[in-house]
């Protein structure tokens, strides 16, 4: 069970870090140029950056998917093996 949380954390950490850096950059830009509307400018930038991050993460997920599927199959067969001796 801990492996699933660890995998989710590892996959979400780059996205959260990227959003944090983009928000910090937008905050600095908002202080430097207060007449710019950061909401109108920031949303398309965030969407573009997150789509790029999504393509990177989807490519990285194949290794994690294989690991999780193998773990589930091993646990399933271990449970079946344990049930054989219960009778």
C-alpha cells in the first residue's frame, strides 16, 4: 500500500514544484509591472506548462505502471497461495 502513495507522490512532486515556481515568477512579475493583469496572462502560461509536464509524466508512468501491475499480481497470487492452506 505504501508503494502506491510513494508512486503518487513521486509523480505529483514535479507538477506541484513547477506550479509553485510559475506562481513565484508571476508574483515577481506582478510586483515589477503592477499594471499587467496576471490572471489573464498567468492562466494560459500555466496551462501550457502543465500540458508540457503532462506529456513528460505520461512517458515516465509506463515504468511505474509495470511496477504496480507486477506488485498487484504478486500480492494476488500470494493471497491465493495462502488460501490453499487454510482449509
